[in-house]
C-alpha cells in the first residue's frame, strides 16, 4: 500500500498482430527497441517474438503515459527498456537523461512494471498489456 508521496500509473494495450506486421522492418525495430531488447527477442522461439516485442512496446507507452509526456523529445522510445531481473521478472531500465528528468523535475525515483499477454481466439494473436507504476 502506498501511503504518501508522488505516485503515477500508466497502462497500455497492444495488438500483437500490429507488432507482427512490423517485425520485417529493421529500421523500425532499431528505432523502437534497444539492442538488449532485440537480443532478448532473438532468444525467443519465432512464434513468441511478436508477443515479446508487443509487451516491451506496451511498457514504453505505459511509462510515457505515467510520466505524462507521451513519446517525444523529452522521453524517447530508446530511453525506456525492459530487461529481466535474476528471478525472471521484468524490470525497467531508463537512460541517464530520463532518470535525471524523473528525479529532478518530477521527484520520481522508482518504477515497477507488470506485463501480461492474452492469446487470441481462432488463430488471432491477441494482446499484450503493460502497467507501469512510478513513485
């Protein structure tokens, strides 16, 4: 339970087929995802790669919503990346530039993330959802 302080929440829902349709566009992948995120994707089975990236994209969007700026000059897609903790749980890493903005201008020092995927019905690919908590 959060009892005091600055707290912000962002949520985003991504259609996995939308990401799947962009996966053959290398320039888009490199603009949106970090080298580390793409490396983690490469370790997934091909059938799970679009789902994986949809979750990571949802995190970036949810983070931007929680900050309140959206994606743009102050918060770029490369400023937020989702990696793994030793336990396998997702963890957000932010660029030094973004971390300075969050701590100095917004008094935000911690972030948590939850990612979930829902399989589609009858051959569709479903959705990925991410929720980000900043405090």
